């Protein structure tokens, strides 16, 4: 992260160096009738005249004639940006060379996607020098192996008129600079620093998260890496870095490649949002609409191909803006559902949206061109990528926390708890809960008779069957203890009528256990289960020590439920008087009198749920009270 912070700082410094220099050049030339070609580096556009060639049919002589007749438009701006246009544009710049010798200069254009560039240098003595290049011309035709189109000019003594014709099917804006060899090398070094910092920061994020994916196999890391890789390829392509290596002699195919990778960036960005925000589970409606949006994107990709490259690239750039808006909207909707990871995602999406929008609108000439607005996507996406990486870490931590919560709670309850802070969840508090204890009968004798493998086998089957009911009823599992379980209702999420929920679950547990016992009986052994349920106040929160904490309920109510379970015979469900009073109108409840329970000074009134006669197998189980392990039982 330190490297990323340094990268952002240096990028801001780079902009600070670039923008004042451009303004200074323009001020220094104000009022001059021609450009002094002897300067080390000079912007040509502020002193250029422009002629719009609607039919793209004018010649150099005709354009010069229009200039002489005062029909050319004086620009007086750093870059010219007419928007999408099928016209050709001519730019005339008078160059002055006060030296007695020719000057070797390099003419550099910006941006890189100008399809057709033709330059004519007309000397005062009538000598003409012609150059041809552009994005539609093979890379090898450039004077210097540089990402921007460039020509090597020889400005004769006295000066010359530079006439440049530009046409493109891409968004049209153009800037021109004339510089000597030293200035050109400085420009190349400056851009190498800028893109090195940008790509270095993004690649470090990509490699870091790729390593995390390879070690954890968490698919969200993979989705992030694919999205970031798509951006890197797209950015390197539309900035001309890949032309030298990808289809350098086939510029038309390279243009299509550029449009394709822009589409890929938007597609994988939306796909990452699907995975990262877990829309399928958390926002099902948004999940459906995002899938539809992806379908429309794919359809747009193929349909606009039929309209040719121009239509395809316009739609690709438009999809960048749509993706930014979509990501922002999905982040906002997730935040409304208290998805904490969505906070960073929303901030990241905002940075990416603003950067992409400013750049896209500049490219489409909706906004006037400036280096800052043109490069806004770079800073925006770098911030976006960093914050998404942080958001990804937060989300993975959230998933890990969810897994820990699912040790105690059903998935539905665990999801609700993710909106609470750790302090809120684990802070001790008093609440009325319903506690259910259950325990196997005949288990001790079984462990003596059968081997460890068979013991673990029946415990696995027992826990799986009971655990499913715990999840179905959205109860809180305090813990397993061999053949015993402690479960409670009404915390951490309050429920209506917790006593009813506990009794219904207990009855279903006995039914499910009976089915399970039929299977065991076929193997040659049989067990039974007793259950005790009590209701009352308890202290609830975290117990343990740093690095190992459990979520527990402690109080007299847990003691009572444990003792009722210990008194319960095979297949019996014993209730405290409070629980019985809440369910006697729902299920048949029988008063079995007051029982002397360990830890209680006075006999305790007890009730049982009336049940059908035990099956033969259950009757064979000893029905004496059973001793179970203590679960934070007090007074024992």
C-alpha cells in the first residue's frame, strides 16, 4: 500500500508539472504572428488556423488560398475538439526559423487514435516536404518508435508554413507539439515515469490479489483480477502502448481490438459487481437486472459490429459510462441493505465513475480537452482499484465472520448479524430467552460396546439431523458436547413466541430422532433422546480469551433446562412452568408435579408434552434420569 500511495503522489506531481507548462507555453506565444521553431518545445495549436473540410476533398493549395483570403478560423486554444465528425480538418501553423541553418524537429500528435494525419511543410522558396501517418498507418511508418504519431521535420532557414490534415472515425480532438531531440527524449521519459507509476500500482494490486486467489481459491479475488486485467489491457491499448506489439502492421484490426477490449472492461466490471456484492443472495432483483444489462451489453457488442467500427467504438465508450453508473447504483443499493463491504465499493465506484465519465466526455468532445480531464480515468481507476482491493479484503473478512457466526446461528440469522458490529454482538446483555437441552440415552453403554469409528459415525448422523432443524427454526446453537446440545431462542435476533418455536422444534427433533433410530436399529443398536426446555432471563455475550471466544448464555434458566433434560426419560420432553403456560393451548401438556432438581433449593414444578407410547426399541432403553455435561450451569 505504501507503493500505491507513492504512486498517487507522484502522479499528482506529474500533473502539476504538466499543466502549468502548457499554460506557460501559450502565454509566451500570445500575440506572435508565427511560432518560433527554434524553441526546444512548443505547442502549435494556440497559433494555428483551422479550415473545416466537410467533404474531405480539399487540397493543400486550396486550403492555403482560404487562409490568404481570411476564411480560416483562428483557434487560440491548446487543443481542438469538435466531437465526432466525418469531416477532415486542416490546421495551418506558420513556423519561423531565425537561424541561418535548418532545424531538425519532431512533430508529435495527441491523442494516439487519429486515423489519418497528413503534414505538408511549405518553405518560403516553394519547396514542399510531405508526411503521412496516423492510427490507420502501420507502426513502422513513424519517425520514432513512440506511442504517439510523430513526424521528423526539417524547418528551413527563414521558416515555412506547416499544413496538417486530420481525419478520424474516433472521437475527434487534436493537439500538436514541435520539439527538438532533447525535449522529445524528456517527453518520452516523463511519460515512461507516468505510465510506469500507474501500471506499477495496478499490477501490484493485480499480483497481490492473484496470489490471494491461488492460496484461498476465493472466486471474488479471481473476479477482481479479471476486471483489473481487462482495465490494464484496455488502458494500454487506447493509449497506444500495445500497437507496437499487437498487430503493428494491421492498424485496422488493431482499432477493432481497441474497441473490443473497451467492451470487455465494462463486461467484467459488471460481472465483478455481481460476485463481490453477492447480488444473487442479497439483492435478487438487482441480480436479475444486472444479468439483463450484461445481456444487452453482449447484444450491443455484436449488433454495433454490423454498423462498422465507428458505431462500435462509440457504443463501447458509452458502455464505460453505463458501467460506471451501474456500479455506483449497485453499490448504493447494497449499502441500503447494510452491506458493510458496499461502503468502500461505493466510494471506489464513485471515483471510477467520475474518472471514466470525465475522460469519456472529453474524448467525445462534450467537455473541452485538457490533460487533467483526459487523464481523469487514470487517477479515478487507480483510486477505484485500491479501494476495491480494500473492499475485497473487508468482504472476505465479512465472509469469514459469517462462517464463525454460522457456528452458532442459522444462515438467515447470521446474515442479519453481519449488520451489527463485533462490540454490539459480543457485549454482555440481559435478555429473556428459551433454552433447550437435548441428550442421548444409552450413549455411554454404546461407546463401551462399539469402536471409535462407529461412535463418530452415529454422532455425525445425530448432529446432522438435529443441526438441520436448528437451522430451519433459526435457533442459536450454543455448542455441541459429544451427545448433548444446548440451543436457545430470542437472541441475538428477537423472535415472536420463542417458547412455541422451541417446543415445535423439540417435537420435530423427537420425530426425526425416531426415524434415525430406525436406521440404527437395523445396524443392531438403538438409542433414545431426552429434552428439557426452560424460559427466563440470562446473561448473553462472549466468553473465553483473546483468540478463542464463544457466544454463550449463562444464568439460572440454562441450569433449569439442563436439569430438566437430565430428568427426562427416553423420548420425553420436559418443560418448565413458564414454557408450559405459553404452549398449553397449542399442544397437550401434562403436569408431572414438582421435582427436586440439583442446584435448586425448592422442588420445581415440571410439565411434559403428552406423547404416544414408545416404540419397542425405545422402551428397551434405560429410562432412569441421565447425567449430562455442564453447560455453564450455576450452583452445581
